[in-house]
C-alpha cells in the first residue's frame, strides 16, 4: 500500500471501514479459537 492511497485511519478511509476489517479479522480468529477449544474439551472430557 503506497502513501498516497492510505486513508487517515491506519490505511482505511473511514472508521467504519477500519471497524469492519477488524471485525472480519477477529471474527475469523475467534471462530478458530472456539473450534480449537471445543475440540480440546472434547478430548479431555471422559465420554460417559
């Protein structure tokens, strides 16, 4: 990304753009972590 195309908000032109990018990134990250946690719990929980 070149200097000319960078917006005022960390490369984004509006706070809404920045927020949606952050939500998208962390949404994916949190989903992955939730899945790993769920698998881990299933692995350590004795199956009755």
